C-alpha cells in the first residue's frame, strides 16, 4: 500500500481538542500508554511490516515492535 502509519487520528487529537490543552494531553497519554504498553508487553513477538512512511507516533509504534521489516520505500519521519 501507501504508508505504514501516521500514528494518531490527527483530527481528533489536534483539531477537536486544540482549545483544551489539558484534555488533549490526557487523551494523548492514554492512547500512547495503551498502544505502546500493549505492544511492549505482548506475549508473542510483534512484527511491523513497513511499506512507505512511518510518521510520528507511527514510527514510535514500529520501534516498540520486536521485529521491523521494511522495503526500499520505507522512511521513518519523527
């Protein structure tokens, strides 16, 4: 396909909550905690197959996997 992941729903976390910084931070922390702790503590090896760009939190998500497989189009953008 096109890209691996942009990570978060950018509309949800940056547009809908832009006037509520405390609520935005709380939502981001909860989403990251769930995503990364689940990957980190999964009882089987996790594999990120990356075709295209892994951007922002998508890059972080792939880093938390045990194995990362990319191709010549793979790009990590932090």
